[in-house]
C-alpha cells in the first residue's frame, strides 16, 4: 500500500454520480427480504451479499485480540464478509528469523474468519517492503547470492501458500511492482528490491510458484494509482500494469486478477465512477477478475480540522464519502469485480496518521469512537439502491492452470 503525493488527472467524484452508474430503484433479488428491509437496519455485509459481492476490511490483529476493545472484533465479524491481514502475513512477520516461521497471528485471523463465515484475502507474498532484515542484509553483504535469493523467494511462496492452502480465497501474489510518474525517470518501469536483484522475470515466476502450491486460490497482482487510465503514454501507470498483465496472460502465466488498492485523498482530483468502471472493464476484458483491495480516503489535517471546525470538517467528510461511493459504484458495475475491501474501517486504528506524521487522517468509514461516517451510509445506499440491469450477479472466477 502506498499513497499518491501528487494530483492525478480526473474529475472530482461527487455524490450526484450515484445516478450515473446505478439504477436507483429496488431490484428483484433471490432474497426478497434483502430488498424490502430498511437499509438503515442492514450491515454492509448483508447489503453486499445481495449482489454476490464480498465487502471486506483489513484487520489489525492487535486490535482484534484486545479484550478491552470488543467493539472492534464485533464490527469486523458483523459488517464484513472478507478479511485481509494488515501485516501478519507479510514476510517480515511470518519469518523474522531465517528458517523459523511464526504462523500464530495469521492462523488466528484465519480461524476468526472461519468461525464467522468469512473469506480471507492473503496479503502479501512478494513485496519490496517489509522484507525481513536477514534477507536484505544478506543480499547487501553478499552472503546471499542472486541464485540463492531466487531459491529463497520460491521457498517462501511455496511454504506460505502451502501452509494456508484451502483457506485463502485470493492471494496478492505480487504487490506494487511498478514505479510512479513522479519518480525519476518518469516513465513507468519495474521497481524495488526484487526487480533490482532478480529482474522483472520474478513476477511471472512468483505466480507460477504460487499456482504450483495451490491450484484453487485466485492469484492477483495488486497496486495503487490504477483506478483509472491516463493518456496511455509512458507515464501512465495503469497502462503499464495493463500491458504487464496482458503479456503475462499471453505467456500462459496463471494470473487470475488485478487488485486496485484505492488509496485516495480528498485533496486530489480523483476519479468518477464511470472512469473507474472503464478501467475495470479493460482489465476484465482480458479475462481477469478485479477487486478493490485497500480502499481509504484521507484528508489533510489542518489546525481547523483538528479543532473540529465544521466548515472545514464537513466538506472533507462529504468528499470522502463521494470517493468511496465512486469506487463502489464502479465495482458494482462490473460482474467480475469480486470484492471491495476497505483498508481498516475505523480511524482509531488507521495507519494514515503514522504514515503522514499526523498531517493526514479521517480516512476510514467509522470515526475513532466507532461512529459511522457519511461514507459508511453512502456505501450502504449504493448497495441497497442498485441492481439490474446495471448491476448483475457476480461471475465466479476459475483459477488458471
């Protein structure tokens, strides 16, 4: 996950977009109670089930295990049908010491999901960040050779996927392999530890190794700032990712889907639902599934916002809600968009303030006291008041061989 530091070209998302993609009328569903029930009494989980869409959240294991904060655990169980480990499935958490795995916290999340009838998104097998120190230092000082590094990556993927085999619905196999237009040089290219040490071939290898370990899990490429296409040029990150996954498919690599993270900010010119829907369609036209995997919408925390000045806070909350809504509408518009995951649901445990040194916040759909925000209710409205012909049941994705 990463946030964009510059404005991305696109129309500002506004609440009026609800009518542009969705049919705002009660739809006929197999469960008539889901249509007739008052949306204000229904959870995100209940409302999204009507569409066969899985509504999920990233989970902070410390918060989930905190006996002094039972409301966090209760809301994870009741509001969401999928969960993603915020950190405990990353390499540095699973194997802090070479050859010794710590499965406990990740297993705890999987057990929680099974108890509550939830699916699990596995995050993440290969990323240039949160790699254990023993690995990066070994490469740096030469005690781990390039050939050994490739073997270690294969072993890690195989070990992790095998351990969770049959328990993970979607794996984020490779995360954030592409640069950004504000990097130097500005043309988009492969980046990070793995590309620098193994070359871009590591992407295809990683998918093949993951598939060999689990024939049934859906395998995703995951990245940020790919919510909409730009001009199609060398600095268009979405085009780079599109061309990358198109080539992977042409080469017979077993990639099943593309995850668009959806980290947005109210201070930027973000995307409307039609732009995001068009991007999803281009990916699904390749035969891929899609998902929004890490959605949050942060705002600048000025002194007026911190003081609670309503004229400063309210516009940010409204803009945040409109951005959540635009992405959710886009997902609802495409039958191959299988899940919509918010990256944490309460500001109480948001990663944004720490990342931004308290310069940004207000990113989630509940506030610090677990009170639902405008974004939460707008998402419920989108789910409640949408249906055929614009929104159809999901199409199940079969793992590629």
